C-alpha cells in the first residue's frame, strides 16, 4: 500500500503544462511508493498469487486515485477507458508528449504558417 502524499501544490494537467505536470506527478508517485506500478516495473502478478495480486490491485487503484484528480475535466475523457494507472499514464504520454503525432502536427502547422515580416 502506498504512502499518503500531499498533491495539493501540483497544478492540474491542462494540455499545456504536460512536462511540468509529468515531473511533479512522477515524484509524487515515487514518494507514495506507487511509481513501480505505473511504470510497469512491478508487473501485475498472476491470478494464482492471490495475496500479491490483491496488493498490486490496491496499489494500482491508489495510483489511479492520485492521477485522476490532477487532470482537468477535459483531460479525464482520455482516461475513462483505461483499466490501470499505467494505461492512464501511457495514454497521457501518447497525447501530450513532445514526440506525439498530434504535437508534431501542431508544430509543423505553426512552422509552415509562420510568415516573415
């Protein structure tokens, strides 16, 4: 089970602050001892390991409960079909990372739309 961590100082993800949000939430998850669940470093145990599976599921729920309140309502719609905290994290990375197709497209659009005076 993760430790309680104060996240009230972390601004909600709004689509424009992803890098700072990711940095702050990563360390909040690490402080709560939940980062290994989100990152996938601690894999979901098999169904035959009941006690370990139950503890993993509880940690995953806690990680999800830490992430969801730290995203604005417009961002929550991206997460509703995610089954784990790791899926949530990966979805947000896919959408907001500088390497995402959407961000590359937006950058190219701005670049080609730029006019010299």
